[in-house]
C-alpha cells in the first residue's frame, strides 16, 4: 500500500511539474479581471512572463490592473452580455496574437446576484445572472475558438461547486450547471483539434461576486418586494432562518483565493491539465461527496 501511495504521489508530482515549453511566447485571454480570481490570475501569469490579455468590465479596474503589473499585460474593456463588445474584444485579441493563435482562453467573468429562494425572484433576476455566467461565457468562447484551435491551446471555464450541487436558489447554480454541460461537450468536440478544456469548481471563497451590500440588507429587499400572500406563506421564521444560514455561509468563506488561481494556472501551463479542479476543503469533503450520495429533500 505504501509503495502504491508513493507511486501515486510521484505520478501527480510529475504531472504538476511537466510544464508547457516557451510560456513567455504564449498569449492568455482572461475575462473578469477587475478583481478576485481573474485579477490575481493575471498577475500570476505576468510573473511567469506570459503575455496576458486581461478583459475588465470597468475603466477603473483596467487602469488599476495595468498599474499593478507590467508591459506584458494589456487590458481591454469587455461586457460579456453584449455581442458587439465581445466581437470587438475578439478582433483585438486576433490583432494581438496573429498567426500563432491564442494559447488559453480563461472564462472567469461571473456574478452571483440576485440569489435567494426561487419563488422570491423574478425572471429578470435569473436572466441577469445567466446572461453573464453562461450565455456570455458561451458567446466569448465561440468567438475565441478559432484562435485557440490555431494554437492547439486550452479553454479554462470557471464553474463552481454550485455547478455540482445546487446550494442556493436563483440563476447562479442554474448557470454553473450549464457551464458544466457546455464545457463537457466542447471538451469532447475539441479533442480532435488538440485543444484541452478544464473546469474550475471552487468551494466557498470570499470574492466580490456577491457584491458590497450586506447579506441582511439584500434579503430584506427581496422579502419586502414580495406580494403579501407570498410573505404570509413563508412567514417571518423562514425569512430569519434562511438569512441566518446565508450569513453563516458567507462568514465561513475562505479569504485566501490563491488555491483557486493556482488551479487555473495549472490548467494553463501544465502539459497535462486536469478536466476538473476542486480547490477548497469544502469542495472536496462536502460538495463532491454530497453530489454522489442519496439526499433527503432538505439536505444540501
């Protein structure tokens, strides 16, 4: 048993150290670089001397990231919910990479709000999240794929443990389940072209995806806009318990996000990237096991 363990460790060590050659010549395009995972990943790849093309939603975010890095990083403004913005970004990337193509596309841009009990939300609430996390991801990928195929590179899609177990209502988990399906389908399709597709499924990490407003304030606004008959059917106790559980989940969120960006980096620079990465102890010990166990209706 010890020998098998040693062999397994050596195999994983070899795969982790088996890096792609000439990284300094390769281009990586990352969405959602204003803050969080995308921002830190861009900086890590600059440290590796890769050519980073960072897409930010705001001018402020782009300027700050440019100031914090070097000439190897270039920024562009991108709204993944707008086709014209995506087309312009794709042309810009095409102009940058030329005939060598795009080594890696990292679809990181995402939002988490509005979230809450499904009946408390509107169609527009669902669409707001799904348009960014899923539809935007798909459209960006479709525009970038010819360049990725040319480089025989890879696509790295940001999903979530919420893409394996629906932990909250609203468009977030719905969108992440969709990211899983889209990623799996293009992974099989692009294998023929030498393109690899990896999915990042983090546990509960503390980023700006849930906005700056307090959890209680957001839930109170959802509660107050409900029709009186809906509020009466749930009752104040349900509202209090649900809000307290969300607050506890946020307080337990891991603030050290480097485990996630290290997984993303491995998917980009390794010659043997994994199909799925599950950074976070909660992802490995809670969400993934729950995905495969029979569950009562009130469980996670």
